[in-house]
C-alpha cells in the first residue's frame, strides 16, 4: 500500500519494524494441525442449530466440508411447515459452495441461515466432530445420524397441567399407545417404526403386515393397567 492511501497523520509517522509475525495459531482438522489462512485450508464435519426470528421453528444443519467446499449437507427442520420447503431449497444451494459463499447466500429461512452462521464459527475455529479423526468422514456420513429408514430423530411431547403428559413421537417411532399403571402414571408405550414400515412396503410387503411387523414396545408397557391413544384420549 502506498503512503498516498494513508491519512495525513500516518504519512508523518516514521517506520518501526514489526517483530512478532508467527502467523495464525494451528487448529485441529481431520487429524492434522492446520494454520488456516484461506477458506481452502478448512475441512471438517460438524452440526449446528439455528432458529428463526419469531422463534417458531428450528433447524439442525450438518455439513461435511473438504478443502473449503461443502461436499455434503443434511438439513433437518422442526416446527414450521414453510421450513420444509426452505430446507429443500437449501439442500440444493449448499453443496458445491465454499464455506464463505454459503455464509453469504440466502438459505431461504432464518433458522437455516442462523444454523449456517453457527456452523461457520465452529468449523473455522476447528471445533468440529472430526477435528481429531484422520482424513475426517466420507461423504454420506451425515446420513448415519438418521438411522434405518433415514428419518430424523424427533421427540414430540404435549403436556398440560389439567390433563398431564402425552408422548406423541420418540426416537423409536410414532407412538400408538401409552401404558398407565394403577396411579395413572406412564410406565411404557407402544410405537410403530415408520421408516422400517415404509421400507418393507416398498419391497412389496402387504401394508397391514408391514404395520404389524414394525410395532414395538418400550418400558413396562406389558404391565400397564390401562392403555390410551395419546392423540385421542
């Protein structure tokens, strides 16, 4: 930079040598210590959560970044029907972009944009899930979070002071019934694993048989004095 671009005060100053010039501190990335100076120096897989301005819904975003490029994105949204369409667009937008491009792209939904901001901060500071994993994780690793049937892990519960809790969906699946003991306290539940059921139907199994074969129970459901449908009773 020439002195012509400096202020009058700076132009009048004499030069003093800069002693310390050791570069950035190294950060852990996929089993290596990296002195990151540009976006292509960044790699890692991590997750982050974002929320929209009215805080009506949330997004969990998973990115797998290799040499600054987003190679894989998993976009999971909750609480707002419009978010699902935003997630569809974000899934098309994100892969192939650099981290910096993605940070400055409109990802359609506030919650997804906030999640992107949170992930950017984690990744460029080396706070990733793969910080100490040699070569990181392969493309497709994000799908492993979804488990069999490739469905998000969702917990949905409703409770009121006057009527108490209702379990609606757990990691195991959609809740069909909850079991109560003699004190009307929940001691277990019956569920249907929707992902596995749909996989069976797609392979040709009769829907009624697929439904029945993918029902399970949790806790002391068999000991219940009374069972109720949490959506109807």
